[in-house]
C-alpha cells in the first residue's frame, strides 16, 4: 500500500480523489483528512466510512473519532468503541490510546482509569509518539497510576531521543519548574533554543517570555519580539496576544492599533480567553 507525505498547501485533491476511486486506501484516508481540515465534515465522514468498510485501520480510527466527537455525524460512543476495536484488530496502534482515553473519561464505558492507563501503556510500548506523550501525562497527573514526575521526565526524554520534536518545550518546562528533575533555568533556556531550531514551534512563545524577563539569558526585548512574532506565525495564541500588547504599547515597534487588533482577533479565533477579555475592554 502506498503512503504519501506532502505539505498541506501543495495537496493535489484531484489526484488523491482519483487514487481513492482506484481503491487506494491511503488516498481515501488522505482525502478524508483534507476535508476534515477544511471543515467539510460530511465529506470527511463519507471518505472515512468508505475506508472503514474496507477494513483499513487508519480510516476505522478516524471514523471512530468522528463518532466520538460528533463530527460529520451524530455523537455515538457505542459506534466509536466499535470502530476503535475494529481498528485495533487490524493493527492500528493509535486506536489503543484513543480507546484508553475513553475508559479514563468514562465515555460509553464504565469509567476505569487503571484500564485506560494499561491500554495506553500497551500502545506506548510500541513507541507510538502520541501514546508515549499521553502516558507521560498520566504519570504527571497521577491518573490510573501513582503520580511519578520522574517517569514523566523519563518518557519525555525518550520521546525526544526517538525524534519527537514537539517534546523539547515539555522537557525544558521540567527544568524550568523542577518537575522530575532539578530546577535549572539555564538548561531550560538552552532546550527551548534547541527546540526552536529543531522544529518545536511551542518553544517560540517561551523564548519570547524568557528574553522579555531575562530568564536563562540576558534580557532582550528585541529578541523577545522576534520570538513572539515567530510564535504568532505558528498560530500560538499566547504569542499572538503578547505581540498585540507590543503593538499596543509600542515596545520596540511603532504603536499600531490596526496590528494590535489583528493579533487580538487572531488569538480570539483560537479561543484565547485573555484576547477575548482585552477586545471586550477595548469595545467599552
């Protein structure tokens, strides 16, 4: 079976639809994912259903997720559980994690945090990134298992070693807050900087904050501005909000009400509460 990798902005929908018509299950999944991203949920559901009817695990998982969340269809936990189990029977590891979360939350099942933990641990043993991250959070929060921040840190480090770029900022925050490891602000800064250079976009906001306060580095408002700008471009609402404040107050940029309002509204679209409150204040 062919697998595809492409930047979403170069996605050739007609090509994938033709491949899907020819029975390419990976293409069916990709078309469903495209329509989901475009908020065309009815079409996303239809393509996921088409792939699930042919017992393709990723499509079964996507269909289960649509039933779980009520995307393109009525919410139906029984159907979600059914298709997650179907996907698991066809070797889909991420579905094990999703089913585990349903046990933890008691969605269509008797709530059983320990059962959920064991399922997620099972998926994590296959080195699935999402399962490992979820397992780390369960240890951190003490859900289904005794709270253990050293395990949290250990699993995050494993994720980074396996090549998960999104784990840099989480490890850095461990050092920043002394979670599972000795507190070390300088180390936290170094990890944030490495993460920003290695594709962890979450690091941009934190670097902006650290440069603005001089934490682990010399205080540098211009560098803070740069990283808030990078974070805003990466659709981090926290960075958008802080960038708006820079434009409001003229911090190393000319005061610009238009740009202030633009970034506040962008953050609002991402449901960032502080941006909503700020816009409400400005309207009074």
